[in-house]
């Protein structure tokens, strides 16, 4: 499974190539998907590392824009509750004040998209 952006407007949606299947994801969904993938022992170590980089970059960015519940969101994802209503709410809250340009830069730093 490769996680790479192929199209989309920064900050809104991106098309992901997941085992050859195209799908779209908002930044909060991408954050939760990364949270799921980084703990999934069935994924290759390099895939988990890519997912962790995306998750860590987006969380750090959210914190720098005032998000204060990063530890709780990390706990939910680590414990496998990335699909819970609470995790979804926190992911939306985390990224709601993040400018598109900053989100794009974070995804470049994570290696998710080319700069």
C-alpha cells in the first residue's frame, strides 16, 4: 500500500492510491487514516512509518494552530478507536483552523506529496 497524493486542492481533498484503488479524503480523514495505518501490524514497516510521519506532521501543525487535545487523539488512534465519533470530532477540530498552505507544507515535510 502506497500513500501518495495524486490530485486535489490543498486543505480539502486528495486522491490516494491505496492498493491500486483511488479514493478521496479530507484532511481530518487523512489524519485518522494515518492514525489507523501507523498501528496496523498487517502493514509493511515502511508504510507504517509513512503513516506515522503524516500523522505526526498534521498533529504538530494542529497544535501550532491552537489544538489542545492532541494527546487524546493520539490515544484514540493508538487504541484502535480511530473510527469513533470522538476521534472524528477531534480530527475535525484539530485541522479546522489550519491554513491550506500550512497543511500542504506539512504533507510535503511528511513525504506525502511532492513539494
